C-alpha cells in the first residue's frame, strides 16, 4: 500500500495514476510547444495582415487549447472523496454504436444511478452501471440485458469511493458478491486479489 492524495492505495494503482499524470503533462507540453512555435512563425505574416491585437488573440487561443485537450484541468481540480449511497434509481438514456463501416446507430439504454452524499455533505449522482450495450469484436452492439436483475445489487448505505485520477468508482455493496476494478471497471468476484481483465490489484477496504 502507498499513501496517495490522502488515501491508501495498492502500489500498482498509484503507479498507474502517476503514469496517467505524466502522459497528461507530456501531451500538454508537446501541444503547447507546437502552439507557441506556430504563433512565433506566423507572427510576421499574420500580424502584418491582421494587426497585432488579432494575432495576440490567436496566440492566447492557441496557448489555451492544449490545456483543455490534454485533460490538464481535470487533473488539477480532481480530489479523492468518500460518500454513502442515499438513493438508487434507473434513468433511460440513448447510446450509440458503430457498425464498423462508418454508420452509427442510436439505441436505448438503462443506467443505474446512485445518489451519493459525500463525507463533506455535498450530494452527487454517479452512473454505476449501464445496460443495453454489449461489446463484440471491438464494436458496441445493443444487448437485452435486464436492468431490474441488477438493481438490487445496490442499496442505500453502500459506501462509494472516488480516487484521484481514476475514472471508475469503488463501490462497497452489501448485496453483491462482485466488486469493480477502479482502473478498468471490470466486475470481479470479491475473493479475487487482482482484476480478471487488466491485472491491477483490487481494492479491499471491507
Ligand atoms: Zn481491471
């Protein structure tokens, strides 16, 4: 275990997050260098034609774009948090899948949402699981998955954790024998030590 953003996480997961941050910073710096280079090289031609103020605006725009494209702002505002489920509900949404030949088809999907009261008192809805999608040969295709069978897997009082830099939540469910991997989101049996899909350690607080 290693201390990271005020929580104890398995070392391989901390390493994974550091790698993600490094990738984000490198992408940001590369894009920023290109943006600055383009601005400098185009200074004579664009500024002469359009005026200095217009060119400065383009320079600022070019400098800001890499910041958002690289995902940097998300890393800066992200924080680890813990909370408790106060409500479970299902919402109908529309998904889209590609047939692999350029055509995209919409399809209805059901998403299980959890209303979570964070330990700091704020409330938040998180998407826990979705039904109506299946992956086949790299493509997402509609699936008849029955959301009602899985609704009981989640209940009020379940603990939810979000860890800095990780997309998937760690949800401790009283009524389920499964836990999700915080790195790839795959479902695993609670007794497993590492994820069946990506091999990262499974977090086990309880
Ligand atoms: Zn995994």
